[in-house]
């Protein structure tokens, strides 16, 4: 915990952490309130599905442009500018009385997020003092989890006062994060100097592929992240159905399962903060990522053995501990392998890929809905799909590096 105190007394990291927390809070407020707004004005059918899907689609299409722009202009400048645009559009959402106008605004917000997410992720390394990467990543995980738990509650309560003041509040949070991130540009910009050139856009995909070819370990990290996102996407529909069909609880009671996840994640973040140096002395961050990923997958698979919602809550809380440790060590291993200037390019391609696989995990629940798979067979398959790819990565790592390599 002393390392967390050191980080929070470091001005640049403290500013970044506050911006991360405020931005995530604003984003989760919007995620919670947007379906309520759409349902209130237009209904809960295809309109609602479109409003959710249009936030993801632009990330796939614009990834090459985002990578080039972040690399050429700098992550802080690009992401803060995009956040200002997102804040303005968020404030205008309640005034979009026409369905097409609302969808256009949501689509534009999704397009701007292409530049925000990889930019913020790329700033995490440069604002972290040397030697405190593991503690930094666990502290950032705390910000992510707190926002994920508190944001939807704030979002739901805020719209009770009206859509206009609620969305103005969300926009204000996003704008505050934008101004805070913009100030990070003054001291140190992880992007290269020399200004933006059009050829940077074409160079970004080439650089991403070159990074993967140059470091097989980076491919292993990407495999771990991708397989994890598939499982994460399918977890929520599985929990909803298991809560109803296996445990005999009400549909509203499944929120307790989600709360258990969040509680376990916070415990994992605290343990990572307390024992980060001990863990890194035991094994490198890369190996810890693989070990904790396998443990997490095994605990998620064990949900098949839960007979009550209470047992499922315990397993979910336990699985969230190695999950958050794996997340922190993943970012630490990544920062050790990729220089700051290349991180924005990597994330501009990796983040949309993660989104796609997350959506694929959600859509895979259709096998249960259509009767093609039983709920138990579906979860067994999804858990194994997210866990088994880690095994060859672990074997290759052991053969190439031993347990002492980076």
C-alpha cells in the first residue's frame, strides 16, 4: 500500500488516475442511462439494440486512423480533444427527438471513443514512475472497478431528476477528465515530435504487425486478452440464465452475482497492491499473467458445480481475484515490452479487437437461446475456449525463456 501512496503523491500520476476515474464514471453513467433514454423516447425493440451496437461499430472501422493519429500527434492531445467532443454530444442526447439524429450522435460518440480508449491506455505507462508499474496497474484497476460499480448507480439515479440535467452531469464529468488529460501534454507527450503527416495513417497497421512479428511474447499477451474477452462477453447472459434456471432466484436477484464479481475484483486489487513486489520476485509479470489466467479460468469453470446462488457468488468473488491480478500483470508485462511511443498504436488495434470478441461472447449465448447447447454445455465450452489457449503460450514461454525471463 505504501507504493499506492507514493503514486498518489506523484502529481502526474495522481492527475491521470483522477482523470481515469472521472472518465470511467461518466462513461458508465451514460451506459446505464442511455437505454433508459432510448426506451423512453423510441421503445425497447430494434431501436435499443442499434443504440448499443453503434458505440462499437466505429471502433472496428477507424482503428488504422486512430493508430496513426495517436502515434503522430500524441496520446494526450488526441484523447483529450476527443473527450471534449464526446462531452458535447453527450449533453445533446436528450434533445435528439428524431431517431436518426440520436443514432447519428451515438455513432459519432463511438467514433470519438476510438481515439480515447487507446490514448488513455497509452498514457498509463509514461505517467508511472519507474519501478512502480505493477502498483500503478493495480491502482488503475481499482479506478476501473469502482467506476463500474458506482457509475450505473449514479446514472440511474441522475435520470430520475430528468434526462437533461442527468446527461449534463455526465457530460461535465467527461469534460473534467478531458481538461485533466490535456494538462499531461504539457510536461511529457508519449507521442513523437514532428507533427502529423498523412503517411502516419498508413504506417500504423504496418507498425502493429511489425510489433507482433518482432516479439512472440506480445502475441501471447494478445491471445490471453482476446480469449478472456470472449468469456467475459458470455458471462453475463450465462449468469442471468443460471440465476433463474439453476438457482431458482428472481431475475432481479442476479445483480447479487454481479456485485460478488465487483467485490472480488476489489479484493484482488488490494492484494495486488499489498504483495506486488513479492509476486514479481516470485515470477515475472508475463508468467504471472499466464498463471493467474489459468486459475481464473478454472474457477469460472467451477461455476458448473455451484448448486445455489450463494455458492456461485463465492466462486465469482474468488475468480475475480486472479482476474484482477492477471489484468495488472498483463499491463505490466506489456509496458516492459513496448516503448511508450508504440503503445498507442498497439492499443488502437487491440482495443477494437477486444470489443469485437466481447460482442462475439455475448452473441454466442444464442446457442443456448436456440436450444443448440444446454446451459452447462455452453458454459463449459466458453470457459475452456478462454482458458486452453493460455496453455501453449505458457509452454512456449517456458521453452524460450525459462521462468526467469521478462
